[in-house]
C-alpha cells in the first residue's frame, strides 16, 4: 500500500505561478449542445435551479433551451473578468450500486468526463476534474484514460453517488490515484441541490481509508451543514486534519449563512493552513450574513456585494474575511499537471 508523503507540488501547465484558482466550479448542461449532459428537473428543486440561473446572469429559458453553451460562455466571462487565473471545472458521475450496476432511476444530473476534458483543452482558464464511481467495471481504465487526457483532480459526492469510500473493494482505485498523483475532492456535509442517496456518507470520517491509502483528499465544504436540520460534521473534519497531513478542506459555499458559520474557526492556525479556495459556482454568493456576523466590515460588504461578477464577489469577500493569499493558491501545488489548452 502506498505510504503518506507530501502533496504533489506541480503547478498546472500553461499557468506559470498561478495567483489564484477556484477549485470547485460545477459544470451544468441539459444536452442541448450534444455534450451528453442531462438534468432531471423536479418540482421542489425548480425554484433553486431558477435562482442559481438568475444569480449567474442566465435567462430562465436557458434551463430548457441552449443551457450548455450559455453556461460555458457566461462562466468564461466571469473568469476572465476576475482576479482568478483559472477554475477547476467538475464532471458529475452517475449513480452506481456496490456491484457496479448503473442505477438509471437515481441521480439529478450528469456531466461526462469527456465534456470537461474537451472544455479544458479549448480554454486555458479551465482545468478538468473528472468524476468516476470506483465500483464501475471499467473504473481503473477510465481513471487511466482521464489522467492521460489531462485530468487534474477527481471529484465525487459519496452521499449522492452511492460511494462508500470505506469499502475495501475500492482500494486498488485509491492506490492507482495515488500513483498518478490525482487528488480527490469529496463532498462532505449537507446537500440539497442534487438527490441524496445515502445521507450517512456525508460524514468526512468515511474518507479515512483513502487517506490511509496515501491519497491527498480535499473535503468539500469541510464537513459543514447546508440546511438547518443537517448533521454538523465540521468538528470531525477538524479532528481528522490533526491525524492526516494529506487532508484539506475547501471553503466553497461559505458565502451562504449556514456553511459560513465556521469561518472564524477556519481562520485559526493550524487549520487555516489546510484551507483551499472554492466557490461552489453556481451556488449564490451573498455577503449579508458575513457583515451581520462581523466577519467583514461595512465598507468591504458594500464594495463587494455590488460586484456583478459572482466569482470575483466570492473571492473578494473571502479575502475580506481574512483568508490569507495562500488559501487561494495552495491548490495549485496539489493538482496534477494538466494539458495545455489549444486556445486562449
């Protein structure tokens, strides 16, 4: 079994000395552009989907029409007009059972690996994170293929995609990720945007085995709760960082009231040295809660809350909260090198 070592310290190709990277940006599509993406609408999720579309500057009609291209164009506009050098765009795997059988009856959305890999080849601002269920019969082959095509990270939502990371049958998959230098971004904490299949897998303690296999793991949302009645796993995440030098947490969706309640703790040493920047785009960004709780002052709140670029707003509000520059660049030494883009 691989042993623990320092995280991979290669900056992505085409991004010399990156100043800042948002490593948690979701790709979304309805297949209108032949991308293979799909979304399953539901009555109770429609208001949230409509809010997110409006928040990032898309017409509501895009959700049922040419969403694929409109989403990419808008995201590129935000990245190019921000202080960011790049964003990591996330694929979204389908749901499989423990025997590797596709569960077509489950899942809210799908974004193929080929789609994010293709986008990253076309645009230097995009770095591709693929998503592979380790129970898939072809999981190892797909992992090697994606690495060869420039994947910089692997993303999964254990509670939504039915991935129990403690399952020893996945050991070869985690070990192969270690060998390739591909880090894992795993969702932890509450989830209300996509369908939850196994609620208990939101606990960051389920990531113990991949960490023991030597994998560098980023706990998305740092185990924080999303809804009022979600379990709070943040304290478990904090305890785990003391035992696992390869465990990090991202600050994605910390500009919403509930997840962001842990900001003061995340700014304390040594925990602040384990934080990396992510926005959770297209999740809305609001600075009101941070100002009301005294995390940012009135001047910073007024300045950045009126910033129409949602990626820049999220970035600047977090800087105003006190997150140091390293929070926004730390991920660059953890990502696997990408392939150079074909166009600017």
